[in-house]
C-alpha cells in the first residue's frame, strides 16, 4: 500500500511535463503564425488605405487635432516604407524580427476593426456622439500609440529595440533582470514577473492593469510601453499603489479620451470653476494632461512639468485650479501619496575639480545661467542643470528635448552635487600615505626577522 501511495503523484508529474511541452509547441506555433512577408505588408498597406478613404468621407467631418487618424495612418505608412527600404537587401532579418511581425499583425487587426465599424455603424458613423464614432476615436488613439512605439523601436528605420533606454533606473533594472534584452514579452509572462515584485491582488485588477499598460492592445508588453507606464506612475517602490490611486479609484481620471473629448466633457461644468479631469497625453506619451475650468469660464489643458501627477493635483488644489474631479464635490486628498523625493548625491572627482578650476568655474555651477548650482538631472540622457533654467527652457522650447543634447526629456530627478574639498582630499591622501608607511615599516621588519 505504501508503494502504491508513493506512485500516485506520477501521473500529475507527467501531466505537468506534457503541459510544458505543449506550451513550448504552442509558443513555437505562435511565432510561426506571426511571420510576415512582402505579401503581408502589401495587404497591410491596402487595409490602411481603405481605412483612410473611409475616414475621408466629407460626412465624417473629422477634426484636425490629435489623434488625427488621417495623419497617423499615412505617417505609419511612411515609417514602414522607411523600415522596408533599410532592409531591402536583407529582408530575412526584418521578416524574422519579433516586434515587427507582431506590429504588422496588430496593425492589420486594428485596420479590420476600423473597417468593421464603418460596415456595422453605417450612417451612425457620421454622428460624433454615436458609440461607433467613439470606438473609432479610441482606435485612433491606439494607432497613435503604435506609431509612437514604432518610431522608438525603429529610429531612422533600423531596429534598436534591444537598445531602448527605460527612463527610471529601478524600472530599467527590473526589465533587464527579468527579460534581458527582449523588446517585448507576452502579457501573461509580464504579469507573472511583475506580481513577484508588486503583488496583483485579483484577476479583475490584472485586467484593469492590462488596459492601462497595453497601449497598443496587442496582448504583449514592450519595453516602450513599460517605460511609459513607469514614468506615469512613479516612483517604482509604490508603482501599483500609485496606479490604483490615480487610474482606478480617482474620479478625475478619464481613459482613452482625446483633447477635444476632454473639452466636450468639461463643457457641462463650464459654470463650475475648478472642475477638472486628467488623462494620458497622446502627443507626449509618459506625461499627463490635465483639463480644467477656469474662473473666467474657459477650458484649458496643461501638461505638468518636473513633478508627479499627485504633486501637480495637490498644488492645483491649493491654488484653486483643481477642486472638482469630473465636476464631483469630493476631491480625494492625495497628500499621503506624495513622497519627498530622495536626492541623489553626486560627488565631484579631483579630475573634474581641477578641470573646472582651469576654466575658472566649478562643476556644481549650472552651465546655462552660471548663477545657481545644479540641482536636477534630465532623464534618460543624464545632463545636469538648475531647476529655473530647465523650467525656462521648457517654456521657451515647448519642452522639445534636452538643452545640451536635444534628446527627449522623459523625466527628471532631484540631485545634490557635493562640492570637491581639496583639504578633505589632502587629509585622505595624508592618511593613506601614513598607512602605506606603516605597512612598509612592517614589511621591512618582517624581512629583517
């Protein structure tokens, strides 16, 4: 009987083994299914062209404001054509690229969804307030997200997904540790790995999280999408708590809404100054856009700079701008969710000290104004300057890149530059010298003995 009892678990072990094998085969089949060729690309272009022609109907009366599908799809075509031209002599590399294959298949599916809307909606597609028209707007946002990702993963038409820089250091470390150089991973794998660090309490919560982070709606999470998500809901140590506070429970959050739709939504609160909503910016992914009603009865929209959304909403509440989320009387208190930013200390080396001394300056002095000390670092390029200069630059240049290298500004971190102290260094060198002499004396004694 004892031997029989010990033998019973074996079938379960076999089932587990064959399940793993079946999973491997399924994954291999999925990869095979996603393979593309020139014929697939030509079919994709035809589908895109059909969607554009349907949207060009005069009765549609589409507004030329982001996300404008009549700009997005032609821009996507141009980007794909550029990518195709770069790989014309080595198409096998392109057709075997996982991100490219998944992108093309997703683009085809989204175009077919748009065509289906026109087929089923008929005359209702011309009604801006219809369910079908709303779904077309949502698809326009998805197309916009897809184009942004394509540009980031194929800069200049060449694949660089394995070199994509995730802005926040903790988030970058997580991706590198869990997924290596992968550009994208299946949602189920991503969910499992994330839950080991940030527990996900239920299936419903997982579904809501996927809706927020899967910007391209393809059941994969890319390093680009992960970067956007972690910038929106920073800091890393409270990532999912921040997401729950802002995107799940906050009455002011509106998902998949455009600039025009925010204005339309706030119009009914035009006499209630301080009414506001916030959404993901579609033109600056990774940043928030807040729409609000002013005392003069205007509807304005702004993108907070160099601060978290929680901090921006708290500041706006204190200043009387953000009082009624989506017109509702109860404005959540977010003070508990705001953390004092931990300042990263940067130590000036002796070489840097000597170099700047020769120039009659110091390392810690802001190189733009030459008045204030550097106190902020631009991410991900890492350049340092003072906050007033960065703020002024973002106003003057409309936030278009780092003032030093023109790289995209995806985030900022507060820093403190610890000035180099020659006396302290001299004392350290003297102490090291005395220690070395003691060691030498000890070595001499040993040799004599």
